[in-house]
C-alpha cells in the first residue's frame, strides 16, 4: 500500500444492494461492478445512516450521525464550520475534487473540496423543507407515484444529461491528474444521480433486458392497515392511496431501474479503465457505494425513507491497490459513517478530530477480524411526523419510531422482515438490550422539538426568499445558467418531466 494512496470514490444514488450479482441478484447486468467485487472486498451488511439523500451524504462526509449535526432532511444546512472528509484529506496533503451530486445545502458549496467539476443536480436552498405540522402528506419535493405510472424507455432525460457530463469531466480530470508533474495524492469523488427515479432509461440499456424476464417483488403489497405506522405515513406521503399501480407498471419501473444500473455500470467501467490506462491503478483505493437503497415495489412500497433492507442497506465494495491482500467478504455490519475514519487511517491523518466521530475504521475487517459493533440509522425527513431510529446488531434489527410500537426482526431467520418479534416474551431481553443501546443519549421528545423548531425557521426563510431576486441562491454553478438545466426551487416540480424526450404529459 502506498504511504498516501489516491482515492477514487464512486457513489451512485438510490441503488439497492440486493439486485446486484455480488449480493445474490440474478437479473441485473453490471459486469464492471461484478469485476470490481471480484477484485475487492464486498461488505454484505453495509447501511446508510439515513435513508434519504442529503442527511446520508452529510453523515458520510462528516463521520457523524445525522441528528448530531442537525442533518434532519433534504433541506438541512451543513454549516461551513463542520469538518468533512475533504477537509481532513486536504490537511493531510491531498488534492480534493468532486464531480457530480453531493446535495450540499447552504452557502458553503465546497466543504473542503478544492474543485467542483459540475453543478449539483438538486437545489442548495431550503426549498425542500418538510413541515411535520402539516401531516405526512406534506411533500415539498413533489414525490408521488407518477414515477412508477410513467416508467419506460426514453431518448433523453435530465439525469442522463447530468451523468454523461459527470462521467466526461471525471474521466478528463483523471487524464489531467496523470499528466500533472509532482502530483499530490488525490481524492476524486464521482457521484452519479442514477438509478434514482424517474424510472426512465435509454433504449440502449432498456433493450439489454426482456420485459417478461424482469423479476417481480419478493414481498407482495401488504394491506395498509397491517403495516407499521412509519410505512402507513409513507403510503400517504407518496400518494399511493390516490395513484394505484398496476402489475405491468411495477414491471416497467423495475425494468427501467435495472437498465439504469447497467447505464451507470458502463460509466464505472470507463472510469476504472481510465485509471488503469493512466498507470494509477496500483496507487489508488477504489470505493463503490450508494447513499441509500430503493424499495422498488417490495411490500407495495417505493423509493426510500424506511429502514427495511431494500431502502437502508447499500452496496459497498472496496478495492485496495494492486498487491494488497484483503478478505473477500465482510459479514459484520458497517455503515457509511465509517468511511471518513477508514480513509483517514490510510491517508496517514487519523485521530486528529475536532469532534468525536461516530464511525470506526474498516481496516481490521478487511484483514479478517470480526467485530461486535452495531450500526445506527436515523430518519427525520418528509413523509413521517416523528423521529425514527434503527439499530443493526448482529443479525437483529430493531426500529424505534418515537411514540409508536417498535419493530424487531431476525434477519437470518426472516430476511424479508415479515415477522415482527417485538413484544414477545421470548425476545424481551433482546429487545430491552437493543432498545437501551439505540436510545441511550437519544431523547425523542427533545429531538422532536428540535426538528419542529428547525422546520419553522427554515420555512420562514423559504417564504422570505420568494421576495428576493431569483438568482440570489446558494446554488453552485460550474457553468453559467446551469440553474436553468437542473432541479431548482423555482421549477422543481417540472424539471425532470420537461427534460424527458419524448415528452410524456402528466397523468390526470
């Protein structure tokens, strides 16, 4: 291992682990991800620390759990005073570069990165601030079941525009780094927006799959009245009760989702080939992961925002530089909050933390050691009206939604999470132990008050912002007028629909 290896960090958006072949999937065609897994280490039980974009990314970048840094939702500001992985690596002598989405909210749009090669696809202001006082149907991002109802192939989409640009600029930056005299070690974070909905895919990738060969959800829709309260809230938030989905539409959405994984796999392959072509493969750690998963119709649920495995579990593959031996698979639970201390240990800058970190390095696990540690995920964004928290310890998962009955699952005996063991006499000691570990130093009443107060302040500023010049925003622009190309507060609802070609009119 080089003293300070380069880091190529590959992140995708809303990719569930289970469909991928390294995780047992049989349908998705992603040969470059498969090859990366064959040459690296696959983490079987990796979790996001919040099943929603911005809080998950903020937690990953800071090494701290979302609520500890007030990363409540997709419109929570990440303060400039909060150190990130990019700050730590810059202090260790690294060149820090970002291409693609990171969903930073607030006036600091760099957070330790020396370069941002692209504009972010999503807004950086308070546009998507949820309002729990309005109930679970409040959805500032406009999420609904239309993504499923209108699934299918397309010639072009907003996200294809975006990811093609991310790929091109990231590849070019690798070429530039290879030719740079006296080059520093680098962190190149390349973050794609696929396979995040809408479920629309280019014909080339759509045609790699036969529609009738697409597998359907392993768990059929569960009647709403039989679901946990968190799932009932999301059912209303997604308008699933108002926009029913037919079986053919479920198949089309899954077809497009698989096609978009193949689309992203092609881009990952080009990046990895470029790294090798430039002679940097043996000096570079490659990390591949997602910010969260996707329910993809399981249990009758879509998108993320829940702690069930398809939403909270993420793919995580690490390939060390050539010649460095590591175990092929890690069964112990880990989470994205571990990324910062892991990379800093490799970079030679570990331990110099202004604040305590919530993550732990992966290095011992890569050398075959076992761990008794548990991982935690949190949710305080739209679609719910109370804070929720999950712990994965060993093969058990315990979920706490403040003010409501808990859930407890044995993932070895019940991988589909169909049998809630909470409240049973035979699991009382286990439930007590997990509840104590999950809720220590976590006050649900106080957190609820903090979330509501934060929402009130940001909603107030959001309303005031409407009276300010439209261009007076925090959005970072790599190119002039990029604010007109991607999703922004002044046109959030229709940007993706208008970019789809051929155009599909909204469903009545």
